[in-house]
């Protein structure tokens, strides 16, 4: 019988949530026994190739490429999970939401204390994804089925959620796995 498929990606995130997934340690052997990975930094596949059962999204949407990838995951993933605080509420990248985007560019490329930009040109190559006016959590862009809070969620939290979903159950995580006090 074909194994369930899992895909993961990082949008505007730091890959810390992916590192937490790797922190499941030797359980990774159980995981690769139970599932096949589609797009993921774990296997270095860069584009999602087919329909998958579970998609894990790290990071929110800071630019148009993040939105494209997130929408593609939503179309291809039966269940889509926002993993970590950046995906759920924008996290650290969303601090720029406090400042208008034009002022962010001004500080970063023109007037910041460490800026050396004699041309006074703000990068605008079409190959560079355009920034959104503000960083958006994933659920503002597509429907999200589950949220796993934390910065990052612990390896045990990720493991408990994944194994429940792979068993066809809704993850009912105990308080110890979702408290951060
Ligand atoms: S939630 Fe924390 S660990 Fe995860 S991508 Fe954001 S900053 Fe990194």
C-alpha cells in the first residue's frame, strides 16, 4: 500500500521549526518508514510535485512568492498545518508591520546607519519577489486546518500531531505540549 505523503516548506521563517522537526531524533527513522516526503528541505525537493496528505507550513507571507507557494500547498495538501508562531501570527518578520513599507525601504537602502548606496537605487529586479505591504499569517491567505503554536513547537509536539494525523485522528495535544510559560 502506498505510504501517506508529507510536504513541508518555509515561507518567511527562520527554519527553526524545521530544525525542531529534525529534533525528533531517532523517531525520524519511524517517520520515513511511515511516509514519503514530497517538497521539503529534508530531501531538498524544491517544488511540490503531487497531491499530498499533510503539508507543514513554517513562516508567514512577507512577499508574493510566499503567497504563491502557500496557495500551491493549499491546492495540493489534503490537510494544511501552520507550524509555529511566524505561520500563525507573522512572528518576528511581522514587526515590520509597525512601519509603513516605504519607510522600511528608506531605512534599509537609503538612510540606515550602515547603508552605502551611492546610486540610491532601491532593488527592483523583477526576479526579486515583491514585498507585501505587511506580513500576513497563513490563515489570512488560505484556509488552514490545524495550528501548532510555539517558537518553535517542540519536537514532541510535532511528533504527537503528525502521528495522530497519520493515524486518521484529530491531534488532541496535552497542555504540556502547547504551553509556553
Ligand atoms: S516560529 Fe520561531 S522557530 Fe519557527 S520560523 Fe518563526 S522564528 Fe523560526
